């Protein structure tokens, strides 16, 4: 019992320190995007659309990129309704950003010809296909990699040298909580998100001295059309494991991501569960500030026990589902 109270005390102190650090140390002045050119990929729906709207509300000139022209047109119409300045501009482009790099660079160049240099790139295009590792088709794995990784790579590859030369710029890379640890049923999907995490860490290290900030957004389950599609391919075990945290609304997620990006924070999460997973899985992430790292030094020991309990729970879910499947199969054999 004494050990339990020590853990509770350590966690309580860590939470208090975290709050105080956030309020008094990490309160950075956000950058302004008024009159700046912001490009949002995946901007026709879900978190991407909400991010485009948030940028429009802050006075930015916004370009949204996706494939569905009808939905893109609707996104631009929505931004027109919330226009903040008479000279504010909005446009869309239908583009397969995970395809040929030269084509992506050509279109992005045309976009800059219309609206000026890209000051902020928000990579939000993505998709999820779930399933036990060997049951996800090779074609689907390539599709996941093209959309999730190469779509972000191509756009970032184009803007990064320009931002470095200008000495200013913001890049947002949207990964997932699945970039923190592998989850049953998310194998190939998690691999693409881990790749984005590694890319974001590398770019942040290479670009900080050039005035370019990088934010790695790691949304939890969010109430979007993409999540509805993801649910269709999730194994039963995955639904149980990932279903405990509930759903965040995309507007809430978008506000948090943009706020963190404008403040130059490397990580962006929403909710206690996401903070816990990111803290446990991201010990080598470039956390901002001495006090944040001091907090992690205090809290990671007790939290390591939490991660052990989580893995025990995950494994118990998998074993239970396996037993139920075996019992069902045996029952079907007997009935025949």
C-alpha cells in the first residue's frame, strides 16, 4: 500500500508541475498567419477541412488540396462564408499528392504563382486500412504508403528548401497515436505513421536553425468520415483495444493542432490518454524546454508501470477473442 501511495504522490506532483510549466514557462506567443499563404492537404473533409476553416478564421489565404473536386468546392464555399478580410483569398486543387513528385511540384508551383509563397504547409491527407498483418493485401499496403507517407513527403520536399531559404515557415505533419506503439490490426497503417514520425523528427532537427518549425500532430480517434471508413476493416480485437478512449470532434482536434503549430510546439495531442501514450512512447522526441524534460524524468518511472498494465490488458483482450473464435468454430463443426 505504501508503494501505491508513493506512485500516486509522484503522479500528482508531476501533473501539478506539468500544469505550472504550461502556464508560466511554455506560454509562447503564437505566430500570425494573417495574409499568409496556408496549404492544407486532405482539406476537403474531416480534420483537414476543420484546419482549413481555422486558418481562414485567422485571416490566412488558404489553398485546400484533395481529390474530390465537389467536396473541395464545398470547402472553398464554406471559407468564403467566414471570410475575415476583403482581400482574403481561397482556392482548391484536385491532386494525387502521393503520385509523381514532379507533378506535385508543378501544381504547388502554380499554387504559389496565384497566392504567393507557401508559409504554412499542413499535411493532413491520410487513410487507414486495418486487418491482421498478413491479411492486408500488398496493394493496400502500397496504397497506404503512397497516401500517408509519400503524400506528405512530396509536399514537404517541395516547400522545405524554400522555407529554409526564406528563414521562416511552418510544417505540420499529421501522424496518429499509432505512431507511438504498434496495435493489433494496425500493422501496415502504423508503419506509415511511424515513418511520418521519423520524418518529422529529422526535419525538425535539420530545420530549426533555419527558422522553420515542425509540428507532429498525433490525433486519437476522431469523429470523421475517415474514421467511419476505418471502422469497416477493423478486427474485433482492435475495436475493443482502441474503443475505450471515445471520439474527439474534428473541430476540437483542428483547433489544438493549429494552436500548437503556431506556437512552434513539436508535438500536438488532445486529451489525457493521448498525452500518456505520447509521453510513454516518445522519450526521444524533441520535447520543448528544460522543465518539460524534468517533468518527464519525474513521471516516466511510475508511468512505466501503467504501460505494463496496458499491455497486459491488450493481451488479455486478444486471448479472450481467440478463445471465443475457437469456441465458435468448434460449435459450427458440431452443428454440421
